[in-house]
């Protein structure tokens, strides 16, 4: 049997017990201001609602919130629910100003004649921040796609941020990321199409599979800088802790994370990894560390698990690859080739699979050639290797086994360093030698 490192990425089925992550979002879009009306915040809020619902968020949603208490009530609704969820996400689109070093979000129908009116009738961002604090071991995201001009410095226009000092930077509490659609003192345009540049990019990048939250916002910044010709530069501050966070993960990545969280006993049960210390074979800190499998039962388990995954997700490349590798190990080459061909159809650039397919063809050619050169049954040869003094230092026993015109070459090599066993050039166990060459 060919020894091969099987990457255990996809053979823990979706039925394994793991609590699903709970996600909560608050989305507010304010546009119909009597002064400084904006075109797109309602569209932006709707797009974010659609996006986050696809990502399994429960969404608290409000548009054109006219009065301070209405906004406060929505924020409080979010705050009361937040502790029961693993992830908190807040998105605000509309006007916002800084007064006295504090940021305020503006309802659409309050009257703001002075900075005192802003302090009295605007909604302090701190009302949101207080619900994000104390959640240091979870993920909290606050996004302000808001105006950064002070309407008391100039007449409002269709920019969400244009003049004045802009919104004050907010230090994020531990476990939080705070993002702004533009940096201070620069323009965050409302957008000439249906959505702002920032929201358009954010909605797309949030849905990218296996893309970390940090990379999401890097992608958004790159998009917006490009689309605005450098006039708008989003920024964010992060104090997220722990492992990288992903809004959208492929099934393979979810299964792998479940695998990493499982205890050794459960893994031993699922994998029948009875040979040696399992902990020494598998590094739980690495996604690509491998487990050497030698027992046919282990390969059957691997095949069964990946078959179950493919029943749930017929386009799971990883499952095709791992099941194909198991068939490869068991020398069920026809089945292996079918799985590898399915994987290649889904990803034609996978060099590993192309190499394995080439190896199978070469291996089969070798077997066919041995079948032609040797008689049916077992042909045995013995070779000795000597040193310069004529002493025998190594003895190799070769057995060519031909069954149904298919041949395999087995070697047993004995030297002062011990005994090694090979099949068609690959290391195998003594058990395989005993079972397949008698």
C-alpha cells in the first residue's frame, strides 16, 4: 500500500455537535433631512440588511429615523439583545457631526440651530459604544458611513463628510473594530449611483469566502481609493482579539475548525487512530499538518466521512480530494481518478491533484509492465551489497507478485540499521509485506 500524507480537512461531517454562532446587527439609514438631504443612506441600509441576512445575522433595521428617542430606542433594543449573541454589528449611514470632541448621529427631523441642539437632540455614539464594551472576548463592529461636516460651519450639501474637523477618532474597546467611510477632513461622497462607494464595496467584501475581517476592510479601502481617484480613504481602528474572524466561510473551513476544537478522544474515535500517540501526529495549531494513515479501516472511515460531505455539498473540492487520496492509498485507482477529475473540474489550477493523477498513470504503467515481464504468482530474487572488504552489509529480498497480469514489486531490505519494507518504491509496513507477498 502506498504511504501518503492525508490532509484531514474535510472528513468531519456537519452532524458533529458544535453550537452555531449567533450574530446580531443594528442598521440605521437616515436620508430625508430638511437641511442637507442625502440620496443614498436608505439604499445603503437596505443593501447592508440584505447582505447581513445572507450572513445569518438577525437584523434590527430602521430608516429615516426622525427623532432622537426613536434612535435611542433602536439602539437600546440592540443593546438588550447583544449579550445573547456572539457577534455584534452596527452600521449607520447618514449625517454625523463632532461637537466638543464627541460624535453625534443626527435624526432627520430634529432642529439643530446650535451646537447645544446637537448635544441635546443628536444621538451620541457613546450610546452605542457602551453596548460594545465588556464584550472583549467576542467580535463587535461599528461602521460609521456618516457625514463629517459640521452644518454650523457651512451650508449642508450632498456630501456625507466635507468640512470641519470631521468625526473624532474613537478608540475601540477590546474585542471591537470601528470603521469610518473616510478619514478626517476628507469627503465621503453620497454616491452618484444607488449606493455610496463605501457601502457598495463593503457589501461585496463581507461576502467573500474565507476572507478575514481585517482583509475585508483592507479590500474596501483599496476599492474606495480606486473608485474615488484617491479622494476618499476609509480607515478603521481595531482591537479585535483571538483568532482571525471570518464573516463567510466555506464548509471545508467550518469542518476544519470543528475538527480543531474537538478533543483527542473524539478524534481517535472518528479516525481509529490507534497506532501511536495521536497528539504527536496531529498539531492542533496548524491547518495543514498531516496524519499518516496505514489501516484500511481508517481509509474506509475517511471515505465515508467525505462521501457524507459530498451528499451535503456536491461542489466541495476538499472532499473530492481527500476521498480520492483515500482510494489512492487503497489502490482503488479508478475511483481515485474519478474523484480527482471531479476536483479538477472545480479547480483546474490544482497542481497537487494533477501530480497525483500523473503518478497514478505512471504507477499503473509500472504494474502493467511487471505483469508482462513476470509469470503469474510470486517471483523471488535476492541481492547482496558488500563493502570493499567483501563483507555483506545489506541483503535485499525482492518479490514480484503478479495477479491477473498486474504486477507489484516488494522489497525487504535488511542491514545493520534494521529492516525496511517497500512496495513499488514506497515505504510500507511489515504487515503489508506479510499479507501481500505470501
